[in-house]
């Protein structure tokens, strides 16, 4: 397989210089921009509008110890248990300790979290894997939208500059006086609102913060919105950085099932619904989680997703592609507590107060990504990664529910504050010898195939046969990528115009290939990576996998011990 080392685009015609450029506009990116803004010039680059990413869609909320009967150690223990041996305990403790502060910070910025019924204290709910009620929420199940609104208004109010409909193509690298390589900016494809290329430019900066989210759209069925296409992970690979533990794709157990042909973003049915006592049943009316885990329906989500997948494979009652979530014990209270889910149910003619909701697992969260500290620092000077795009050691092999918005605010704020204090030295861009237009792009007509391959062969349950089929199929799709240059030399060569769609498609193929390469290498089941040919975790696999993109466009996978 040979994957492109650059995203094809014509030469740059404009330039802009700032202290800090932030790529992405969800909770992590905006927290960073807001924290750095008082003393630095900062530009947020988003390929769409500010709220197009995953933050806006988060239902559950933010996890943090606010109840006096709960403790930091409880939250640490739950996070480590969900992470299945691959979390970094020190980093988890740092995050969990800062979590309550980050929630109070959002409240000071104006976030309205739901109060307890009839009271003034903040209401705390529970989700899978949590031993205590510790999740704050807003508007019932509109928690992410409130966080996005709060940060949008705060960042704009603070004078953060935003470049919308601007696709971050590739990092620009320089070399410091000490000979060390450094990120010094980013090449941008400015598009119109339909994603058609308008111009290419260069933004130079002393620090580049990648906060571009995960890669749920690599799969045919996902809870993630259309913009979540793995752009940051693919960009890091092209810059020669390793990406870590990308095989740990978390499948949310309960995404609304709207029929066998439904593809793209599907409505989430929050884990908080099970937190309120809802129960999973199979097509024959038997409970799915009984006897599977001591926490039953509130087991960590990797356990629930795997149990549902196994049960669907048995096709009880002839139903092999979904199960049912019964929240009817809540009655009419469901409508008020979960307004977005109620709306999604009504769209398919159901009332969750009286009907069971058809659900199935779907791609939800990337536990791996660009290896970074909780302060965003990466192995490349001048480059920082925060939020879902990063792998900080908080999530290990499986993220604990509602730790992600918390991590985004903590890590984003921390990187912003650090960069306000100190920036790397300014370094000129290294002269680039290759022409980006020489690199190939994915024909968007083949994107559906990539996603179908990933959902069919690299879903909740995997094995060598399914993964090698996926690798073969992706390899042949990569082989058929098109040329961006009109040389006229070969008549039947596929031509692909640089545009948001073709850049996203190329990123999706790149990330899908990295996920498959890592998933094939990890010969065990751990957290949200489940292999039916290696059904148990194995002590010798208490290791991390790093995938890199070599100069010839091939992917290399190496492992290192978990310390
Ligand atoms: C949910 O509400 O179930 C999703 C929360 C999360 O993914 O953390």
C-alpha cells in the first residue's frame, strides 16, 4: 500500500502570521484559544463553522467529582478500570483532580448545567463504568451544545480570530538553530461553504495546536457528525509523527437503529438513559446484560457493545442487526430528561415513554491518536495536540464515559495557558522540494466502499480473516487513487480535483489503513479492541502500538511497553 505524504493542492497565494494557530473549534480547540488569547495573537482554523464537530453532539456531559460522598480516588479507579490496563495512572489522576475545576470554570464562563429537580445544586447522573453519580449535564441531553455555545461566545468575545471554511492540509516544518525539527505553521485550503477550493494559503505560527477531533466517519455508521474525518491524525502521519493505539475505536453500544441501510451519522441514545435505569433486551425479549458483568446494563461500554454484538450474531427472535433499549419505566419524564433522544425517536414514529428503542453499536470515540501530554506537548517541537485527536494516557484501551469533554477543557486550557507564558522560538519554513500536486487523492466515489469495509470488517468484533480482507480492500482502493495533476500523459488515469471532499476522503483512507494495521498487529482482546481469534487480554500485550507513515507511503507498526 502507498498512501500520499501530502494533500494535493495548488501553490499558496496568500500568507498570514500569528503567534498560535489552533486547528479545530470544539471544546479542546476553543479552550486553548480562549486561554492563550489575552497575551497572544491566535487564529482558530475550522474547515466548516465553529460548531460542526463532535462537541455540539455530546449528550452525556462532563465527568467530575462534585458530590461530597464521591472521591478523586473513586474516579481514578473507574477510569483505570475502563481503560483496561493501558491508562497512564499519573495522567488520569491529574485529569480527575482538575475535572471539578474545569466544570466550575465553564460555569463561570456562563455554562448552565441542569440543577437537581426542585433544588439549586447541580444534578449529577451516572453512565457506564462510573461507581458514583458524577456527570453534569445541560438541557437534559444537550450538554455538548451548551459547552460549545459557552466557548463560542467566550472565545469570540475575547477577540479570538476565526478562519472558517479553511481546511488544514499539512504541517509546515522548520529546523531550529539546534538542528531540531519544529512545526512552524500549516498549509490551508480555503473553500466556499460547499467545500469547493477557493485559494491555498500558508499560516505561519510559533505554535500549532491540533484539536481536530476523532475519526468516527471512517466507519459507515457512527454517532459522529460528518466533519469528523480524522484530519489531525492523518496530518500527523504525513508529517512523520507516530500515532498511538488507533485500534482502540470505542463503539457506543446504543446508537439508534434506523434500518439496515442507514449510513453516516446516527442519533445517539445516551448512556445516561441506562444511568436512569433503562434495560437492554434482545429480539426474543431476553435481557442482554444479565450475567455478563456485575454492573449489568451499566457495565463499561466496551463490555456492553461486545455483549450486544455477540447477541446480535445469535439472531434471537430472528433479529440480527439491533437490540432494544427499554426506558418505559421513566414514562413521560423521559421527554423532559432526554429531549434530543425523544425528538430522534419521534422521527421514526416511536415514543420512548411507551416504546422500546431499537439500538445497535456504532463508532463513537477514538481512544488513540497523536501521542501527547495533558499539556498538549508532542514529540515535535512547536506541535501540540489536545482533545480526541490526542492520546494522553487518560483513556487507555477504552474511555470512561463523559471523561472526554472534561479532558478537552482541561488539556485545551492548559496548553493555552502554557503558550501564553512561553512560545517556541520563531523558525523559518524549510524549503519544500516536492510539489503537493504530485500526490494522489481519493476519488470520493470510493469513500462509501472504504466506510463499508471498516464497518463490516473492523467493527466491534474483529479477527485475522476480517482484518486481512479489510487490508486487501483498502490497499486496492489506495492503489486506484487519482491524480490531482492534469499531465495529459495517461488518458485513462483518474483525475481528482483538490477539494474538501477529496481531502477528507484521502484522510479517511489514511486513518482507516492505520487502524487496520494496528488492529491486525494487536493479537489480544483488550478494552474496545475485541478479536474473536484472541478473545482474552494477554499480559505480553500490555504494550502500546505506534503507526508511522514511511517515506514510500507504507505504514509501519511498532510496539513499546506500557510503563
Ligand atoms: C453518552 O451520552 O452516552 C455519550 C457520552 C460519552 O461518550 O462520553
